[in-house]
């Protein structure tokens, strides 16, 4: 018995045992200020990426342009060049299959964005996520901060009709996840990983629906790249059709 008691303090040092690193000091207000500062610091992005949408989705290569506050363009690439271009200025969402001669247009709603991203989200939310931060929300009450059993901080932001939970880890602290729930039951989950110089090179976006999921891996990323606003405008086309009629999806 004495031998067993003597071994107990060293159990946590056994091979394979997980050691939780102490978190640096933080406050709820301080973490929210960090996120706000991050949004101001990163205003645009030029990237080469791989995207997989849906449960059975295949990885496709893309060129991505993002510019605050509401501009996104995604060029889906094939071995032969451009296959599909999709863009929005926050109001209009357009899609232009290469060689088709037809441009498809519709409102930039979460439902229409889900056709190409794999999960529904508003344009400002997509901009925030692609630039490595959680969607901006206005707290309905003072946020609270707690430490989780996994050695992370969880920042809980009360909303008018739900809550946003933000997870931070590491030293320095980095935003690694966000989950949002509403009274209607809708949920949006985002995960960030593979940080380089403070910028996440991988992210996953998922909605309440089982197949509403998208994964993005940046193979090359240039935050704060000079991005011309004209690149988000719809290209000229001989014919314009409703976006609801397009069936092309990455």
C-alpha cells in the first residue's frame, strides 16, 4: 500500500498523460478588445486555398479575395484553369461558370451563400471568419469568462436571442473556436487552427443542419493584401439568370 501511495503523485507524469499548460491572465473585456483590435488590424486577404463542402464534398482548389466590410470573391480552379467565379459586395451575389456565357445573380442571403460555401452565414460573418475572427456580435449583457477542463478559456457573450461562446487557448492566447446558438435552435460553429504569425491557416464552418459544413485550408495567405474593389464586381456576360437556377457547386 505504501508503494502505491508513493506512486500516486507521479501518475500525471506517465507517458501519454496530457499536461495542461497554465493560461496567461485574461479578462472578458480584454479578450473582446483583442478581437476588435484584430478586426481593425486585418482588413483584407489574398489566398490560395482548398475547400471541402458538405459531408461527401471533395476538396477543390480556390483563389480567395476578401475585403472588409462585405466583399468576397472565390475563384474555383480546375486543372484547366478557372471553373467558376463567385463574388459579392454584401448585397448582390453572382456566380459565373467559365465558358458558360451566363452570369447568375441573386440576393446575398445566407441560403444563397450556402450554395457555394457549404454552410449558411451572412456576408459580414463570412468576411470575419475568412479573416480569422469570430462574427461580430453586440452583447446584450456583460460577458463572462471561465476556464474549461480542457485548459481553455470560454468567453460567453449573451445575445438578445441566444449566446455566443468563444474559446481561447495558447500563450499568447488565440481564438480557436466560436459557437453561436439562438432561441430558434439555429447554431453556427467555427473552429480555427494551424496558426502562422497569428493568422489561422485552417478553419471549419458548420451549421445546425447535418450536411451544412465547410472546411478551408489556406495553402498561401497574404493578410492585408492590396485588393482592388473592382475585382468583386460581376463580370460582363451575354445572359443574366436567377441564381436559384444555377446547379454548379464546388
